């Protein structure tokens, strides 16, 4: 994830506030900002991060095979 997570939405002629909010929300989700914030909400020890990564890898291998 890049350190520059600036999301910009420009108002086009005829866009209402609701449309701008929807565009902004979609861009935030697509950029992964919400998931990144949830992931960083609590500190995860490096050993636990490694363990979770291995478990995820194991699950992904089972899906492939």
C-alpha cells in the first residue's frame, strides 16, 4: 500500500452531493483505505502476522488443488 492515499473527486456539472459521496466512497473502497485502517486498528505482533500469513497461504493452496 502506498503512503499517499489521497482520494480526489471532482464535481461535474449536474452532480448532486449524493452522487459525489457515492463516487468518493467507491474510490476509498477501491483504494483499500478502509481495509488498511481496519488492519492497523490494533497492533499485530510480527510472529502472529507471520502465522496468519502462513494460514492464509495454506487456505489458498487448498483452493488451487
